C-alpha cells in the first residue's frame, strides 16, 4: 500500500466514523518500532507503522488509524485527547478503535531481556544484572550500604 492509498483510507474512515473530514497528511513511517501510529500535535499529521498492515491485516490497520484519529479530532475540537482522558476513552469505544497496538516483530526481543552487565556487592555479595552500566562510585547496595564491583 502506498502513502496515497493510506491517505485515501484515512480520509474515508474519518468521514465514516467521526462525520468530520481529515484535512492533514497521513503517511507510513518505518522508524516506528513499538507503536502502531503517532499523532503530531504541531502540524496534525499522522504517522502509521507499516508493520500493522504487513504483519496483521486491514482490520488491525483500521483500528490503529481510528485510535490516531481520536487524538486528531479531540485535539482539534479542544477536548481531552490524551490516553487517560475520559473524552478519549469514550470516543475510542464509540468508533471501535483499539486501545493498544498489537506487538510487532521489531518490538519483540527473542529470549527476553539480555543482561549485559553484572555487579556484586562487596559487603553482602548481592548480585544484580543490568542492561545498562552505572557509575560504581555513586551507588551503594540497598541491603548493606557497601559499594559494587563489576563481575
């Protein structure tokens, strides 16, 4: 599907579900990894993750687009457009959009979280695994107050 075909679908779904036109731009964005789409407050355009169509189907794409259109229409009308707002939840349920996008292959890590760094407390021997490093001079053990060493 091209960006122009996506634009036509978004305009049609906006008119059908909300009774209001979509007057801005909708494009596919391959850089999106963990989200289904993104609504930009500044210029009101919508980015859609192409994996929603490639890994799932047109119905999933429609639910993601309806989710972003809820943000769009509520923001332009001056109502609560955030995920926690009552207006957003009510409108999303009314039009049948999805609350969460399904996970994509880019978002999933095989085998779970990889622990790259391991540290041991010099006092009690507590071993912790971390994905990111931390400054050994700044942090102490929560159990005994001694420093850590990298193992």
